[in-house]
């Protein structure tokens, strides 16, 4: 009788331990906290968002600019893409198997160059683009090669996530899919207002302020990797973001971010986070954000 009792006791312990292991695995693969991560993809850009329900959005996929590809032609056989080195391994380490919505903000290679590799590595629910980007034949061919549903979005549409949504602020009309035709995403996520600017230049920044003169921004993703042709003084003075994110490659040939841009940001006392110095920059939390760097 005592032997039967001990066996039952051991079975209960084993069952409890098994549940603990399953729970631990689930928490590792699906951490119960919200996340926004600007990935370190060199001189490119990619931002990953996931909420506590597991909903995922990936903004851009990184890639090399055409000029970089020509310069580094001799290196091609010896190197892998930034997506293979950082983006894909990071997402897999976080237990990501599916990207619900992949937003391609513009058609520049440093934002979309690694598209095919990312869509091969993950199941993608749909790809969201601007209507203007669909006027570019090469870009359309790349979209078709992914064999993924593609949908164009315009200003006023919302992307549900974090119990709320990201609003598409721009473009309002059909452009050419580059720079000032970038898809701009904005929303209050937990305790902060985020503005993701794609590859927006000064002209687009002025147009944005004209359309949204009272835009509240706590976290700004700087346009053009910190080039001086973006983040113009009037734009920064109006928004006064507490935090500015700059995605930029180490020792890049364009020498970005430009010192003039950094000086402007210092002038409004915005805290600067750079992927070339800090690696990936991750916001995580339940009701408010904590910031950490990930290498």
C-alpha cells in the first residue's frame, strides 16, 4: 500500500515538473511582455513589434544599398546578408515563426533588400506597401517572388496591435515609393507615443507637420539613418521627442549619423540610441517601457 502511495506521489511530482518545463518553454518562446526592437542590421533598417497576445509586425527588413553592393562586390562570396546574420537569428531566438504583417515603408534597398530571405525564413501573413511603391517594376517583381499576399495602405488606415493600433499617417497620395512617399506609422503604445518615419526627408517632414500640427511624439525613429537631409530643426523643435532611434551601420561609408543631425538632437535634449554603438535596441514591458540594448 505504501509502495502504491509513493508511486502516485512520484507521478504527481513528475506531472508537476513536466507542466513547469512546458510552461518555461512557452514563456521562452512567447514571453508575456510587449516588445519593440530596432534590430542591428548594419546600414539598413528593421523594427520588430510583438504584443502579449503574440501579434507581430515587422517594419522593413534591412538590406544593402546599391552603392554598397558595388563597393563590396569582392566580398559577396565571403559574407552573408544582414538578415542572415542578425534579423533572422534574433526573431527565431524569440520564438517567432510567423510575421502577421510585414510593412515595407519604402523601396530603398537598405529597407527592403533582404525581403526574399525573410519571407523564406518565416510565414508572413501579408505584406503592406504604399500605392506609390507599386509603380516600381523591380520592386513589384520582388514582391511577386515572395508568393505572399500584398496589400497597399494609405493614410488613415490602422494596424491593430498592443490592444490599440498603429495609424498610417502618410502617404495621402500616390508617389514613387521612395523617401517622402514612405509609409509613416504612429501610435500610443503603452506609455509612449511612437513615430516610425521610414526614409522621410525634410520635405516630407514639413508636410507631416502641416497635416498633424499637434503630433505628440515621445520616441522618434529618425529618417535616413541620421542624415542631415532629415530631422530638420523645425521638425525636431515641434516634436521634441524624449528619445530618438537611429539605425546605422558601424564605420559606414556615408559617415552617418551626420554630426549636424546629432547636434540638432542634442539641442532639444533628445536621448539618442544608435545601433552602431549599442546594437539592437529593445523596448519591453507590460504597462510602461524599459529600454535595453541587445548584442
